[in-house]
C-alpha cells in the first residue's frame, strides 16, 4: 500500500516524542527486571507462606474467603447488604416489632415457614 513504514511514522514524530517513548518503555522493563532479582521480594514471599502455614485451619479458611470476597466491589456490596439485612431482622426481633420465634414458626415437610402477621 501507500502507507509509511515504521521508519516513516517515527520520522514524522518529533525526536523528543520518540526518545520519551523509548525511555518510558526502558524504565518499565528496568523496574520489572529489578523486581525479579530483588532478594527481598523472595524473602517476603517465603515469610508470608510460612505465616500462612502456621495458621489454624479456620483462620486459613477465613483468610482465603477474605482474599476471594474483598477485592471485588460487587461481592463486598452483597456482603454488606446481607449483614445489614441480618442486623435489621435481629433488631426487629429484639425490639418486639416482629414475631421471630415461638408460634411464628411452623414445622412443615419443606422446613420452617414464617407465618404472616
């Protein structure tokens, strides 16, 4: 086609633009390289793994659940709504504005059923 090659595009840019772009790319890869050979990162990772290994099973499960649940905004929102709902229901039961036990629950083949009212 009649399009310019890479050299044509580079030559049409200012010299400062091409040097700044090259420096940015070089800096990016230099940081990644330094991170990969940094002994502190490797030591820190081994410390984290040994700390996780010393946790009880329930603590490891809680940590894994938190790592799964908390990074995603929608999951945090669902958790917040669920906790708020439980608090509202509990407050209504404690304050006596809702029937939460006794005659309000009936045993049925499908499980407990809340009666209206």
